């Protein structure tokens, strides 16, 4: 059996042992029937009506909800704090804010509440009413408590003072009024219905009710049906949340901020444009766009694309534009598949052939929104009026889908519903009544607010009223992704993807149907993302591969928020974002280390240039954006993804001639995220090198556990990077089993990178030490992706001439994590022995979260039940430690130290490094025994695996293990390059990848690996190991270093480096 075959065989045996009979899983059981919608059951269409029939003469309060029902009207307990002020249960009594006393004292005929606007009557069940709140002092004898610095009073005590009767239920429900209310045994279901009406858009009043009546949740079962948890852990989940520190505004820094781009004063409600700028700002913005090469390029592309499609009535797009702009809507039909959900109905018309290349957008509204914006900037009144008419008519046609979606109950979202023609529509959890996800497909997420904003200046009062009505119907009572979870969870790209919800709200602020709670929620979560989605060093929690659209949405929302009084542009985490990117970029500029999913091979997922270019506009004096944008020159001229950022020798006149020849030309737009020029904030960059940036050579980001060290500021510098991610807390997301992953570059070559695979989570593809073919968790189809338990970052030791960082990866090998279970738990998953992760780390994140609706990385709370992060044993290890370092000087080199022990039995340990495209073994004479030299040839679609024959001056890398000195296996060499089997791709085809492997069979292993760059023709460095095997000397003609390796009692090796008798650095 060959070594490659043996490795693949061992990995397959391990997988088969851990996940029995995956291929033979029984089909998922069918969903339970959707409950009848007309019997007043919880989470059905008639639930609210049934509950209010019981409560219409009373005032009802539920502990844990910020809402009360006052004689059938839903009101907030405290209007001054629209997102907080929940009732609390303490010592068997329910307490509410003192501000609610005035309402509780009112009789039914004294309550004065606002009416739901007639054209928004479909929102009645979710409407939060504004009521007159007379001042009411609390009489003596009413018990009060302090909650967060505010006075709360006992509802039953006050009711008694008022001479009212109070019904109390031990679950936290209090109902006050005359006569006394009661529930018979036959009304047990009605009691559940009433309690469920106290759900907020963020939390379930009683999650057990939802699990009993929403079919998807009922089928899945509560998480504790599948996962072991202690009483103490359950109490923690239902207790108070952890208080996470927030960055105070006193730390914000606005130096160099371009305040002009925030525009002038907000106009009155209903006057447009208003969201990102005001009408008075348009000339300034137009002048700025036209003065930049990027802006000129974008405007030329927009003019060309519109003239060849939408403005040409002979084209498919042009014919539809004529109909929409003139109001001749006959024959315009949605291309709806029978039985499909409203959010699945495409944003184009039946038979339409898109004239503009596109992806990731809602085609028709995206084009119309961009058109309205273009007309504003170019002062094109004729086309602007047509665009406004077309937008209004488009949403007029879309409104029935919004109404259909708004009628659905959560039991239907978790099951199915029937259209008037008898067609069944299966939802299966793909939406929820208080979630923006789902609705953001019915209306176009990026366009719905800005379409009105850009076109509103040309719209009639009737057209604006229609758009404002649709916006209110789409947004009222809903929360964008993550905003129905704790603010600490506001760190994944889905949170920022959904900030167009805020833009939509800004378009109707101050108008009927404007949801003040949703507005404040967006404000809070924008701030939270700055706090937690980006760490103090500027490291993004999620990956560059997933952030392009997310950051575009966030940037626009931050502009809108700043115009409304809260300027987050000075937040230090946000200010450090591009600096952090540069400090995780290889000296060549081609490789960027980021947390997870890449969409280009070999760690080349650059941060969205659209976004970086826009940041340059707001901070024109900072050069980090210049450096990042300058990497576009590395790509071939006219590369589809980079041609928009290659400005050398740009001529507007010549580009007008060329634009028609460009393949797959997309439409530039502020709302087309990630792929094009954003136009509105386009900027030009200036040539910039790393040396121009004045950055330190070393980078230590302890929150995200990122370490980078550079030998100098040139493209040929030696560079080593390790990413640990100790702040990881979810068994879900776009990260990988990559805790402790390393990168190495030198002499202008990126040697060790990620694998070529874009979305494979398995540990073997991430530069780790394998143990019998596996390391950190592997993908388990149908069960879970390869999410590892969090590692520990042990910190960095940084000195002038050397720098090291260390990590404890033991838990990342030993356990896999899960926070994203399938809707039906397969038997194989149930057999894995899941338990709630017992670490203090996870406890802090999940304390007090049991009632939140957020389901990390699932669409909505109707898709699955709540679950905290759970763990199951994967690859149990006694210890796994990694230390990486860079020694600087005339000759810089890398050091990687790995210590592993699984148990007392012998195992095959394999130190692996993914080879960048074109990197392979090179033939060089006089290589030391047990070492290997790598070279680099040009990348080709089909890799050349013949030995590289380097020429004089070519960059090479000597990889020399100091330890181990042999493989311990007669069948395996100590060191080798391999083409190994990769995952099956999406088309079912086999894939492969190249890696370097250092083999060692034994009970434990200590790898001491030297990475020594040199050029062909230069003398090789001489590495000698001392007789005791505890140190080594690295000898060059003009440099000699002594390395000492000391193994501690826990198995971890410490490293010290001396030169000329002076200590350069040592690890702790």
C-alpha cells in the first residue's frame, strides 16, 4: 500500500468509525400537520384575535416581555426605552417600570391609543400602539426594586391599591382588571395562546409553546432531547446575560475624516433624497464622482449599459421599461413556480431576458435603483422621471406578495399554507413572522429603501405613498438577522448583510408605519458590529470571502446613521480595519489571511475593493487603502475581477471606445455589493508600498489570536503568520477547522497558504499535524461541518530581531462543536454523545440567551429550536501545542514547533503544509539528509509535478526538520511532497491538492521545523544539532544563530534564540 493510499484509507476508517452508516440514513420523517388556523391556537392566524377576546377588558403583563396588553392594545412598558424595559419576575412577583404606572391606573374608557392606518390594517396584530401616559405616583406600600438603575414596581401590589383584582400565573403572567379573570381547565391552550402573544421580535415568551405548535420545531425536538446539559447549565442559559464591555465614544478618533460626505441637514420626513445625502448635496457628489478616474469609468459603463438595454425599447429590458414607466402593466407577470414561497419569486418578469450580466442581485429593482441614482448625479430629468414611474409600478406589482407573506403565521412558516386557488406552499422554516430574512427576498433587500430615496424627487404624492406603504409593510415588527439575538453575537457577515433594513427604515422615518423599535435595533447592532465583528486590532471575525456585500451594506448604513446623529466612523475597531488587513497580507500582496471561507484558491480572498475604495473616500489621507487597491496590478490586465481597479493610463475618451468590448460587464451601483464600483464614494488610489505605510514589522492581535512577523517591508521579505481564533464560540459559520493554521512567504514567493478549496471545512486542508490521517474535525455530510472547539492563544513574544507566538490546540483536535444542527437529527448524530460545552468561554456567550429567536447560521427561529454550542469527542488528544516564529537579520528564516501526543499507543503523525499553486520539490545538489528544497514555477490549470530545475537567482525554500530525525516507519520517508486526494467538488468530480508532509510514527512527537529561504547559487545554511538533541546552530557565512529547545512537563517546547551571545527572543 502506498503512503498516499494508506493515509486516505486511515482517514476513511476514522470517519466510518465516528459516523456509522451515514450513507444509509433513513429519510427524514415528515413534518407534523400545520395546525388549523381558525381555532385560536398559538402561532396561528387566529391566535391574536382569540387572546384579545379574553383580554379586552383587562391589562396583561408577562415577565420577560417589554410589551403589555392594555384593554386589547399592545403597548410598551416604557416608551422612553423602546428596546428594553422588560417585566421581571422576582420572589414570585412581576415588576414593571415605574413609567407604566399611569397606564395601569387607567380604566378602559380612559385609554387613548393611536389607530392603525387603514392602508396598513394588515399590521394590526403586530402594531405597538402609542398611548397617552398620565403621570402616576406610586402609593406607599407598593414594593419597588431597582433594575439597571430604574425603578420597577410590583404589579399586584399596585393593583391592590387601585382596588383591582389580579390573576397570577406561576409562568409569569399577570392580568389586572375588574371583574377578576380566570382560566378553566379547558382554556389551557388559550393560556398558551395568550402567553405567546407576549413574544417580542427578539424573544419568545415561552419557547416550549413554539416547540409544541410550529411543525418544524416540533419534529426536531428540543435541543435537550439530543444533548446532555446539567441543571446548572440550564439555569445559566435562562439567567442574566453576561455584561460585555463596549468601546466608549471617548475612544473614537475622527482625525482625517471627510465630514463633507455625510451631506447636509436631513430634510423633513417624506422628502427625498434623505437616506445617504440630501438634494442640496447632489451637485457636490456629482462633481466629486466626475473628478475621479474610478467615477468616470463607472459613469461610462452605466451610460453604455442603460443605452443598450433599458433605454432601448427594442430590447427585452427596454420593452419592460416602457411598460413600467408608462403604467401599461398588462402582461407583466412574475415567473413564479407553482407552490413556491413569495421570497422565491424572482425579481424579473416571465419571459424577460436580462440584457446586463449580473449575479447576486435582484435584477429589475437593482437596475432601476441604479438608474435613478445615475439620473440624480447626471441631472437626467427625463430618464429620472421614467425610472421613478417604473420603480413605483414595480413595487405596486410586488405588493401582493408582501401582503401574502404578512398574512402567514409562524406555524405556517414552520409548515405549509394554502393559496386561494388551493395550491399548497411548503415553507419548512424558511421565514418567520418577525424576521427580515425571507421578507428581504420578497422585497429586494438592497434596493427597497434606496429605490424610493433616489427616485422620490420625481415621484408624485401617490407614488411616494405607495412606496412608503410597501416599506412599512415590509419592515414593521421585523428584525434583521442577528438583531433577534444578543448583541454580542453581532459579529458574523449575515448581521451586516441585513443593514439595508436600516436604509429602508430611514426612507420612511417620521411617517406612518415607521417602526421606531426596528430603527433603534439597527442603531444598536451597527454599534455592536463595530465592537465585536471587528476586534481592537482591526481583525474581522468573519472571512474576507464572505464580507464583500456585508461591508458594503454596513458602510451605507453607517453613513445613514451618522447623518442621524451617531457617527461610528471614529470607532477604533473600524479605524483599524484596513491596518489589520495589511498586517495579515503577505509581503507579495497576493495572500491575505482571513477567518474562513475563501472563494479564490491559496488564501487570495482580498477584501472587497469596492469597499476599500469607499473607505478611501472617507479617510483620504490614510494609505492602507492605497496599498490594498494597488494589488490590482498583480492581476493580468483586463482581468474580470480586477479591471475596474487598474487605472494606469486611464483615458475616459479611450474607455468609451473600449467599454463595448468588455465581457460580462456588470452595472456599477451603490447597491450592487462587492462586484462593481459603488460610484457614490468612488476614489482614486496612489502608488503605495508597505514601506510607505510606516507599519511595525510584527503584529499581535490577541482577541482573534493572529500573529504576523515580517523581516522587512519589501516584497521579498520573509513572513510567517499564525491564526488561532480563541474568540470562536459557535459550531456554525464560515470559519474552518483551522485553529493554528500557518502561512509562510519569503523571497517574493508565498510558499505555504490555504488549500485550493473554497469552502471545505475539514481540518486536513489547513496546515496542521495529522494524527492517523485526521487533525481537527472533518465535514460530516448531513450532520455538521468541520467546526472545532476553540483553541487557546498563549500570546506572542516580540523582540527587535525575532518574534514568536504559541497556541494550545488540544481542544480543537479533541472536540467538534455544533450550534447548527439539522432540522432532523440523524441517528448517527444522536449517537455521538453531545453535551453542552462546559467551558467558561462558551458560558459567557450563551448566558441568558435561551429565549432569543436568533438561530446562528440558520435563517429564522421557525427553522429550528434554540441550541447553545455543544461538543462531541472527535480526535481525543493529551496535548497539542504549536509555536511559530521568525528570526530576522541578514538572513531571515522561519521556525515552526509542534508538540503532540494522543495516548500511549503508537500513531502516525504527519506535519503538513499546503503548497501554493506552482510550488513543488526542486532539484538542488548537496541537500542535507532529511531536508527538502521547494521551488516555484508558474501556475497552470494542470499542475506540473516534475521536479523543478531552478536557475541561478531563483527563490528557493529549504525545509529542514531538526526533529524528528527519521520517520520511525520503514515504509515512509521522513519528508515528502504529495498530491493528495481532496474533497469531491459540487459536480461530483474528484479533486486533489499538493502538500508537504513530514512523517513520524510514535507515541508522541515533537516537530522542530526550520524554513530557510535562499536563492539558487547561494551557499546553503548549515544546520547542526547538538549532541543532546536540545539545540541547533544555524550557520551562514555572515550570521550564526543558536536555538535552544526546552520541553516542559506539559509537553510544550519553549524556544530561545541567541546570536553573538545575545538573546534575541525566547518563548514563555
